[in-house]
């Protein structure tokens, strides 16, 4: 990126290309210990106004500790006030071969999924750093809140538990990249089987449209009372008609699947059964799109 990026007619395209080329070309986006195939397919990229009123609402919806983009960027500015605040958001669709392998599972993740959960998030962190470094090299402020000193996941002492100071999924919702599901996942146009990230910057970027009527519009169960396949897919019984029990899910993932750390040779096997073998795995369910 060039220092004169703000003078270009479409800096959004430059940022999209920056992210897309890194996903396409980085050797870190490969299942190196399996077959060298890509971890993620081509990314979805969108932008949000850092002063969108929804970010302030999240202090009530999520908790007063949840950072606004402006608060996050002030960390990069050493506490100084900033004029423009934009948020770069992306979703990384999990490769088809990995999704297919996890569809067959009933109690624990496939090896490909476990490697994707561990090494895919390592790549996601590398992408966060790449976007920050590229923007900084162009002369702009930039920060990845999920990698900042302010990031924290509040545990069982909070109600609700396991909430963070920066929710990537909630940030993506503001940018129009999808809506939430019964399982607490996030359904994008490329489905729920994905990882996501964001970077806050003072580079002026045009906000992407938010095309969904509400925050649960893409979930067949929450929008229409149909589907509920993720309930059946969850081996922990953590998903019910009432929603997703984060503690029960976490106990299963870090308990029942823990032996897979040594079997698969990864630090975080994950699970992902509720993200595969479901109608929203790789798309917004068709009947919902037709509404």
C-alpha cells in the first residue's frame, strides 16, 4: 500500500487485495503436516464505520468492558484522540476437504479439522499482523484488538460467562458479513464453517452495506423455527432450543477431545461438529435467502 492510499478512489479494493493475496500466497495457509492443501479458501472482506452506533450498543449487549473501535485505536495512538476510525473485517471459509472430513464425525473432530483449528488460527493471527504492518508501513495507525494487551476473555466469574473484550463475530455483523446462529456461530454468505478477524485503522474506508433485517436472519431455526440440525450434531448436548451453553461446550472441547492433542499433534483440536453437516455449513440456507 502507498502512503497516498487515502487519495485513491477505491482504497477498499487495495485492502481486499492485500488480504486476498496473503490468504492465497502465504505458506502458513497450508495444512503442512497433512497434505499441504490450503486451510482456508478465498476470504470475504468488508468494512465498518468505527463509530457505528452498534459498537456502543455492544457495551450493553455484551458488557461495558467490550471495546469500541475508537477505544481500540486509541491504544495504537498512545491514548491520543483520532479523527477517522474504520474497521477491516474478514471471514476465512474453511476448505471443502476439511469440511467434508468433519461431516463424517459424530463425537470428535477429524484430523484435518483439528489441524485447521490450531494452525488456521495461527494463520489468522499472521493475517492480523500482516494487515496491521501493511497499514502502518503506509503511514496509518492500525491495531488488531484480538492481539492487543486489552484483549481478555472473561470466565465463569461473569454472567454470561466466556465473553471477550473484542468479539470478532459481533464486529463482522456491523460490517454486514453475516448473522448469528442458534449455536452461537456466525453464518456468512460462505457459511458458518469459518474463522474470522479484524483490524482497526484510521484509514478512511467506505462502510459495507448491512443487508440483513436482523442479527439472526440467516439461521433457519431462529428466523423460522425450522432446522435445528446443530442441536443433533452437538456431541456435548451444549446446543438446545434455548441456545448455546458455552461452559458445557468448553468442558467437552477441553475435556473429551483433549486426548486428541497428542493423537493429532495439535494444541487445540476443537470440535466443529455444529459447523459441518448442517444446512448453513457453506452458505446461507437457500430457503432463508429466498425470503
